[in-house]
């Protein structure tokens, strides 16, 4: 025969464990929601919660070798690296659309990351990319919220990390490759005016050319992306 | 008698001297030679792009180089090519060939399936004063102004020939090291108003039209190059 007080204790314990089980389940659910929300902000598409803002895209046209500024409204995260990535994503979506004037397959997912680094005085002209300055002011990338580079107000180097699938399907040619490079440089400068230099990586590695022509080993100055001009003497 | 002979001889010598003194100053002598460097881009392992016909760009550029070489040769120009076969040639080697030739025009030939008409590119380097000690990678900076002038002559000739032309500037490892007026030419498909392709870039007639127009334009460039 079990004493009455022991039966009550057992009942209380069973009830407590049931309550704790429910609480744990709810916590797990909440953690999962947070995780999903976190994943949403990392990829190319900005989270829907980000307010829609206007961005100027320098859109290339193969027919006349031109870059034309177009204002688009799209949700933009506040972190500069994520912002740059979202803007370039929209630009590459335009190129991936049917009947594009500058057709390049791939779209928004072709930009893996954009890192923004301060341009050091000694670097001007030939900045070295991919290394974060010692002392913690690391690159501000699209994944994290590190905005170390944004703290100063000097010129910035943007390191655009493209995916190898984008590069391997990019059409080959002097004009088409030059336009892709210049439109990325011009678009970055139009929306992040402090970006004065741009370097490219492919899957995090340096690469000789985009598709056989445009030099990806050099640092591009955003002033290069000014509309191509040729003067006849 | 001897004195007479000497006098006659002296007169014979003096006559052209006097004539030379009286004649108006002669125009500057034309350059003894007019050299064009033709650089068929790509080759060997570097196939370049792939055309709709299935042909590699490296073969199309070589065919164009061969065609241009004979057209320019027929017009009395000395032609030096960076390659005559399907072989890989380093960018530095191409520039070395061009710089050795002391050429009045260096033409790098490309063929592509994107865009339309003929794309002309000059180096995007900022013009600088020519120097014998210019850094190798940016040696073209001293020639950019002349390269833009050459691009201008080619542009008007091609447009007069009824071809679509786009002009641009770009960074090109080979051309950027050349110490001559240098232009990269990319032949793209000919398209109608609806962007429909009317001639592929490796179409024989289309290539012939472009090559003939370029040859005529280089003849004009030679005349301009003679101007002081
Ligand atoms: Zn090419």
C-alpha cells in the first residue's frame, strides 16, 4: 500500500515534467523560427522586413556598349556589405532575364559576398584585397553585422566574391566581359559613393580573367566605369 | 682645256646645289616603312570564346589575321604577326613582338558572339608622356592618345562601310604593354534592327567586308601618320 502523500508527490512530479516538456517544445519552436529568420537575411534576397529603398543600377547594353543608370526600388538591409550584395543581385537578375540587353545567366545568387575594406593611403592605386587589417577592423561582409569599415569615412575597396558557376557560364568577349565588370563597379559607386576601388574573387580565389578577356587580377577604379568615351582628334 | 673641264665639272656640281638652294623646302620625307602588327588573339590552350558555328575564337582570329595580312601586304605595308598557327603565345610575348617591330599600328583581333557589329577598344590607361623607361605593364599609357586617334580613323571607315561600330576602353594585359598606336578589334555578329543576326562573325563575306574596310582605313592612317 503506497502512502497517500507519496501518490500526491508522484502526481506533482508528473505534472511538472509535463509542463517542462511543453515549455521546452515552445522554446525549441521559437529557436527554430529565429534560425529561419536569420537564414532569410543572409542570402541574396533581402528580408521582406527590410524597408524598400531606391538604388541606382548601372545597366549594361551590348548593342551600343553603354551603361545606363536606372533607379530601382528594392528592400535593402542596413549593413553596407549586405546592401551592396542585394543591389548587385538585382543588377545580375536583370542580366539573367529573358531578352536582356546584356545577357548573362546566373542572377542574384552569383554574388557570394561583398566585403568592404578601408583603402589605406599606401594602397591607393594597387590595394591588396582579402586581408583584414590587424586590430579587429575586419571586413564587413553580408553574413555578419560587422561594420568595422563603415566606421571611418575614407575611401573603400569593395571585394566582390563571385561564384564559379557565374564565371563559367559568362559569355566570352571583350565587350561583354568589360561591360559586366564596369557595370558592377559603376553600380557599387553609385550606391556606396565611398567605394572607389573594386577587386574580384571567384569562390574566394583570385582568377586571371572573367571569361577569357576582362582582367580580374587588377584593382578597378570606379572612375573607370564612367561612360566610355573616345575622342577623335 | 683642263681648266675648261674643271669649270664644267664644277658647274655640274654647282648646278644642283643652286637648284636645291632656290627650291622651296621639301615636305618631310615619308617614313621609309609602314609597319602593322597583327595580333590574332588566343591560340593553343587558350581557345577564346566559342562561336555559334562551333568554331573556336582562336581559329576565327587567325583566319582574320591571315586575310588582313594579305590585304595590307598588297597595299605595300609591312606586316608582322604574333602567330601564324594554332599556338599559345604569352601576352608578354605578343607585346614584345609588337614593340620590337616599331610599328605604326598594332591591331589585336578578337571575334565574339555577343553584341553587334565591330567593337573597337583602346587601352583604359590614363595618357602619359611616352618614355623609354615606362613600366612594362602600363607602357601603352604613352601611346594612348595615338591609339585613340587610330580608333577614330578605323571607326569612321567602318561606319562609312555601313557597319555598326561601338567604341570603348578596356584593360588588356597584352595591349597595355604595347608601345605603338594599338587598338583591339572584336568582330561580333551583324544584326538587323530587331537584333536578329544577319551574319555570323565567322561568315566569309562579312569578314571580307570588315577586313577590306580595315585595310582601307589603315591606308588612310598611313597618310595621316606622314603628316608632321
Ligand atoms: Zn577574344
